[in-house]
C-alpha cells in the first residue's frame, strides 16, 4: 500500500464518507500548508534571525516572540484568499481578522493559537499550532467577535501541529482522531496513526508544580495522592512530565495516556485560568474526547461552556478518562 497523504485522506473523507465538505477539505489543506511554512521558519532558528522577542505585547499583555508574529502572519495570509472563510481570530490579535473585500467569503470561521509553547522557542523544545473551525451563523448583521462565541460542541474540525523531532498534524472532524507526519523530502503530510485512543487509566500526570501553593483544595488533594504513590490511597507510583507546550503534552497523552492539568489558582482567579477557551481548551478537548478521553474545568465539561469573550480563559483538566473523572469528583465533593 502506498502511503496515504493528507490530500488523499481528505478527498476520501469528502467523497466516500461524506464527513466533510469541499470547502472544509480546502480549509484543512490550506492550514496544513501554513503549518508546513511555520515548521520551516522554526527550523531555520538562529540562521534566519527568527528567535527572540518581537518587541511588542499581544492582547493578553504577553510579550510576543518573533515567531508568534511570523506564525500569525503565515496563517492569516494563507487563509485570506481561498473563499472558504467568513473570518479568523487568533491569540495574537484583539479583534477578529475579517476577509478583505477583494476576496470571496465562505461559511467557516477559523480560530488559532499560531504558536503554542512560545517560552520553548529559544531553547529548542517542541512548539506547535492549535486551531478550531466553526460555522459562521447565517443571517448575522455583522461578522464580529460575537459570531465566534459558540460552545466547543459546535466545532466542525479541530487540530494541532507539533514542531518537534518530527512535524506532526493531529486532526479530527468529530469522527475519530488521525495523526499525519510531515515527509520533509516530499513536502507532504502522510497518515501515520489512525483512530488514536487514549488509555482510560494512566500512571503519568502533567502539571506545573511550581504553582502548587496557589491551587484549590480538590487539585491539592488529587496531586498529593498521586505523589504518595504505592504507599498512598492510589496504591501505585505515578510519573510526572511537563513540557510547557500544551501541544507536546497533549500529543504524549494521545500516544500513551496521562492527565494534563492547568487548573485555576489563587494568582489568576480574576482571569479565570491560564489557557484560552477558544483556541487552546476547545480544540484540545474535542480531540481528546474523540480519542476516548475527557476534558473538564473540574466543574463542567469544557465543550459545553458558552463562551462570553474571544480571549476567555478557563481551567483545563484533560486526558485519560478515569483520572479526569476523579478530579471532577473531588471538585464536586
Ligand atoms: P502560549 O505559548 O500560546 O502562550 O501557550 C503556552 C501555554 C501552554 O502551551 C502550556 O501548557 C502553558 O502555557 C505553560 O505554562 P507555564 O509556563 O505556566 O508552565
Ligand atoms: Mn498556547
Ligand atoms: Mn501562542
């Protein structure tokens, strides 16, 4: 069997399974091309002067890295002209980016975190891109940030790329999760893992332990029990990993299970959490659920949240089902 390229996979999803429309197929092709371009830019590193600070802040008040800005521009330019989108929104822009008048408009909305794990760029650790696709509601008077405020259950596609030792693209259309690997010689993505499944149980967890003293009691209790290992109530030893690039941590969980937590803590109470709902939590929650895992804030299912703002932040607990359910139970008790 010759390898199945992303293009072939998408055409067959459209033609045989009728899972996607021609426009959605085109959209994913375009996003994958943009991810390839971002992967190339990242791979140049110090040779092309892409590392370091951009000298500006984004809407979240975070200092932008040059590659945050470059990746955002690559995605905007790639997706403007195709006629498949009504608008785009990004971590790096306060307001939605409308399609210029000279181009046709389409039915989809694209939301992205152009470069996830920015703190890892300059130290040569995996980073990525996260994206979510929604339908633009019909008959709206104007395309503004309100059209994006749909719960994660409404996503028609979610995906992320990891720029690591290999460049990967993980995708779901609500019909299972597939992983594609970039073949650098041929320049295309090839299907390398079909129907990824997250084991329901795990012995691995991911959390930034430096925030421990700020966590709420349910998370304190959960992590304390994990750390107690064999001698504690869980009766087994747990291992810990924290890459600080959500894309890499989630990919590990898709591969061998685990639980990832960025809970709310006392120093970010007013912000609602660290990770952003529309372009981090929702797409990752859809992918994780599609792979048999779960995703919760501790108090509710992430995909059920009715967003109130484009850059809204939420607590995130996702991964192996039984662990996520346990953390949610501790919150309820
Ligand atoms: P971004 O680079 O898009 O701002 O996102 C970084 C996120 C996420 O990828 C990661 O899990 C988390 O922030 C790391 O946070 P800490 O540095 O607080 O560990
Ligand atoms: Mn991010
Ligand atoms: Mn980012």
